[in-house]
């Protein structure tokens, strides 16, 4: 790699890091402003305990949980969900992958693609998560964290898991989390692949609205990300290269 390319790569990495830290800060500010916002079904101590337990299994999920929760919160607000429910949802979305605690390392940490048996084990993180969270939440909450955990991998055309639910049969908050979750998965670097740009991530969500994702949730997310100026299609360097 030439010196120029190495520098470009470093700048790309720093730009990405800058975005991640901005999102982390926004997430921390949202959580901090929860204090005094009324009764929430899960205490922050309970949530943090669960998240620390999960992160100790799979370091990738550390930033993932907080970014997915933040994106989910933004979508819910954009859709006009009352603020008290938005707060409950933010907490629920933080724990959407908590069932991964029950997925063995050989599957959870595998870098290659999963075979059928491994995939069915991975799928179980949705039902395991729902089981864990159902023990903690009171009945009759507007936002059910266990339903979010259980159904955040369902798809609008019924091809998702664990229940193959279709369209509006998928719980509303799980449909929002699905958008946030897929976006973060697409735009995050993995050991085996570079993440896409945020612009490309939103384009992919738009391409898959109605088939995979709830159209309203995708449109709300695209609007929020544009408004917050996260959708510059290419980095400054790439713009320069193109001229
Ligand atoms: Fe998941």
C-alpha cells in the first residue's frame, strides 16, 4: 500500500471512529437524561449488568447495543411515539440481543458463515432473550422488551425468524429495532468485511422496505439521519478524488 493510500485509510478510520464516538456520546446523554423521567420498567443497574455480561462474551456487541438503541429511539421519536414510551423503548432496544448470552462461543464468535445447525442455534438468541426479559418486566407495559428481543429479526414478507411473522403482525417496536439493527450491522467493520457508508446503509434499507423492513420506520430513519447530517455519501477524500 502506498503512503498516500495508507494515509487515506487512516483518515477513513478516524472519520469512522469520530462518528462512533459521536453516537456513543449521544447515547450516553440520552441515558443520562433518563434520570427523573418517571418510572421505567428496568433500572439502569439491571440493564448495565446484562449488557456487561453480554459484552464480555462478544466485544462486537458493545457498541452495537447502544447504537441500535439510539437509532431506535430516533425512529420512534420521528414517528411521534410519546416520550415516556420512547424512553422505555430505548431501554428495551439496548437489550435486544441479550439472548446471545445463551449462544455458545463456537457459534457466537465464529468468523465464517454459519451452517444450518449453527444458524438454528444463533436464531435461538431471540427466544432466549425474550425468556430472560419476560422475568423482569411487569405485564401491561406499552413497550415490551421481551417482544423486541423475540421479534427483531422478523421480516415484513414473513421470511424472518423466529416465528416468520408478516407485516403488522410483527410488534411495532420490533419492526423499528429491525431497521436500526440491520443498519448497524451493515455499517460496522467486521474482521472479514468493511462496513458500508451510512449513505449506502440507508439506500439498502430503502431498497428492502416492504419486503424486509417496515416502510414507515425506514422513511423515518432516513429522514432523521439526513437531518442529523450522517448521510454524506462519501468521505472528504473520496470527493476530492472524484473531482
Ligand atoms: Fe439479534
